[in-house]
């Protein structure tokens, strides 16, 4: 089972200001307490980020994000490997009131337990995925963009 996302979010800051917040990878764990572990040096092409995420469900996700494309302040393209695999892409565009972040991803579980959850209880898998995205966005707005 694959979980796809295609979300757009408006921000009242310029693309440069939004990008500047996104590059503060050392602050991510402070913004997102459900990010149990996170190792990243920078938002640069060729780097790999390692993460452990704890949604409000009885499992944790361990995965790496391989940054393949980074074009500041417009684009991040990545491959994801680990308990989930797939691709993700962030695009930032200017708007009349600031900027818009467009997130697209296609992810699938590889972990045996997560595959069973996704097949037997698809709404639970979707809930966990949506919770991380929605909560992450809210916390990013509150903590990274004062």
C-alpha cells in the first residue's frame, strides 16, 4: 500500500525567509518533539538525513532521507529508505502574500509490521501519516516562523 500526499500551504513570508527557516536543521527536534532522533548536517544535495518518528500510534518509523535535488529557495527532491520507501518533493513559489509550499510524496512501508497495519488497517496508517504532516506544519508555523 502506498500513501501519497499532494498538499499546498501558504506562508506570509517570502520564499527566502521560508527557506532560511527550513535550513535550520539543528532546530528540527526542538520544533518537533515527536521526532525522536534526527541526524542531519545541512539542507544540501548529496546529504542524507536519518530520522526516527513517533506518531501517536504504537510504532516508530526509522528512515533516511537522501537529498538528491536542492535548489535554494525553490526545490528539494529526496528519496526515502528504511521502514518507509519512496520519494518526496518540496517546491516553494512566491505568491502575492508571501509564498506557497507544495509537498508531494509517495511512500510505502517496508517494515513487516507496518505493511500488515497498512493492509489491514489502512485508516490507521493514513492517520499516522496525516498526523505527522499536519502537526509538523502547525508546529513549524508556531516555532520556526515567529
